[in-house]
C-alpha cells in the first residue's frame, strides 16, 4: 500500500506579499507552533546578500552578536536573523510582517525556498533559549560590529567598507588546526582583511579633518589612532591599538616569509606578543586574538565611555 501525502501549502496571511516558505517546518519543528498568532514563527529563508543592502543604506544597520546571529535595525523597526549551516539567512514570518511593505518587497526579491536547515544559534537562542558560549572569534567579530556602530553614532560616518567581503570571510574562517607556512599566511591575510582592510581610509580622513587634527600618515591605522587620541588625549591609544599594528606586521612578514631562518620582522612580532621567537601558530593566534578582543573593547569604550563590555 502506498500513501500519498498532500504537501501543506498553508498561507498564514501575515503579509500581502506571498513569501516562499514551507509550512511543514512550522508544524513539525519543535517550539514553533503556538495556539495564538499561528504562523508567526514560520521560518523564511533568504540569500545571504539580503543583509548587504541594509548595511549600505542610510538609516539601516546590521549588527552582529556573532558571525551567525544578529539584528537588522531599519529606522523604526528591527528584526532578528540567523545564518544556517548553508550560509542562508533565516527570519520569522511574523517579524517580517512588521516591516514596511517596501522593505517586504525587497526581502521577497532575495527570498529562496526553504533548505530545511533551521538549526543555528538563531533557533537555539530564540526558541530553545539556549545561548551557546561565544567563541573568541564570535566575540571579536561582535566587538568589531559594536565599534563600527558606535563610531557611526558619534561621528555620523561609517568607518567600515567592503562589509560583504569582511562578513563572508568571518563566516567561513576557522581557527588554525595545522602549523604550516601556507596556514600562517592564510590566517594573517584573512584577519587583516576582516579587521584592517575593511576600515575606510577616506571616511577616517574626513573625521580627522572635522576634528581639526593632523594624522602622521594616510593609512587607516594611523588615521584611526589620531581620531582616538584626539577624543581621548589622556589615554594611551598607541598601546591600546598595538595588536592591530602587530596584525598588520604579521601579514607583511608572512607575505614574504620562506622556509629557513626566522627573519627579524617576525622576531619583532613575537616579542611584542611576549612569545618565544619559535612560537607555534596556535600560540601566536591565541595571543593575537586575545589582544584584538582587548583592543576593540577598549576602542569602543573610548568612543562611548558608557559602554559596558
């Protein structure tokens, strides 16, 4: 005997715009169904690019609590989202319905059929109320997001650019498991692209000028240091930002490093990290990321002294 099950095509009616979704998920995934506001917690899936429009539109901001969980602040509305193991964005239908119709049309343009991969930090936090401890990488990326948001609030200028690339790199990046020259180059290059090359030198220069300051260099790090020193003249900004300079130097070192003797530039890097000259990649990575967490925490506090880490 065969049984043919008719596919559920329920339209929960939250929006006039018909989004693509699979009602079976609402009825069968634990924790989604409820006897009121039926369909509110229906998962709706989108291409990851859906986030980039919000990140480049005045009045909108994308904030990351981790690399796979965040919120979109769209003027008078905000909406939580998650990113699943396939790299797709997930939101609740009921939250989408709260957005202006024009925003819903935009979301629909990036809407995709369900990939049925709801398991994520988003699901764990919103439904299971289980918040997994943040990895060091998630904490660092979250602090970067907070820092850029605080700078935008204070100076009215976004200090970040190439956000799509930085986000993609952060999402796919994993801590090093092997210690090879290739892996050292990859780690240094990727961290540089996320945390240094994504700084907008032009925007930083405009803020330096608006503050009546003068930067000793045109690079983004020197300009950022000038801004922070100008608004916090009594703080040791040079020491605070040291891990960012170490990261820059590390990329330069590994870009030219060959097998053999340890060059003087790498000796300088390991010395500043308080490590032995022949330190392993795991030790260098751990020290550097710890330092970067402290750096971004401190820079946020400089921009917004009321911030509590």
